[in-house]
């Protein structure tokens, strides 16, 4: 409280007001420029960016597997999962072939050249497969690995 007794802004404000009231040719322009400079500086300083460290993720462990599984049980589980994956992929391939067959029939019924469209679609599929293979090679720096055969050969 003693600090505010020694500092009184009323005198400074009254001096400023008396100075502003004096007729000077560029007083309003100088006032405007100085206000803009102050506001610009305050604007720059108040738009500071602070990057907070990301929150630590909550790790959830998979607890569906028994902790005392043997290597053989793990291998059998992996083989079963691979078999299910291949069955799903075969079903998806069958559905895609049915779709293509339906498009061929519709195209033949309407007089559309389905051979050209099919060739174009096959070229697009091949290009997508090639791009995926190149992406994997860039990521892993290796050619396509056939690990499924190596896993199946170990058990037999």
C-alpha cells in the first residue's frame, strides 16, 4: 500500500491532457501512430505460441491370452488366424469376381465394350499393387517376404 501512496497517476494524466489540448499541427497523427505502434507491439506479444508436450498415452495390455501359453500353442493360434485370414480374403475375391461378372453381363446386354473397361481396371489394380509393393520396400528396405511358408514348415 505504501507504493501507491508515492505513485499518483493523476498528475501524469493531467499533464498529458494539457499537452494534447495544445494546438500542434500533427498531434492527432502522432497520437494515432503511437497508439498503433503500441497496439501492434501488444498484439505481437500476446500471440505467443506455446507447445505443450503431448499427454502420455494410457497403455492397455491385451489380456485375452494366457500368460503360460507354450510356443506350440502360440504357433497353432497363428496358423489358425492365418487360415481365417486366407478364407476371408478368398471370400472377398469371390465377391469381387461376381461383381465383375455382373458388370460384364450388364455391359453385354447394353452393348458396352466391357473388354476395354476390364483391361483398364486390371491395369489400375496392377498399378496399385505395384505402388503398395514399392511403398513396403521403401519402408522396410527389403523385397516381399514369404514368412507364412517358413512358419508352416517349422511345425511339419
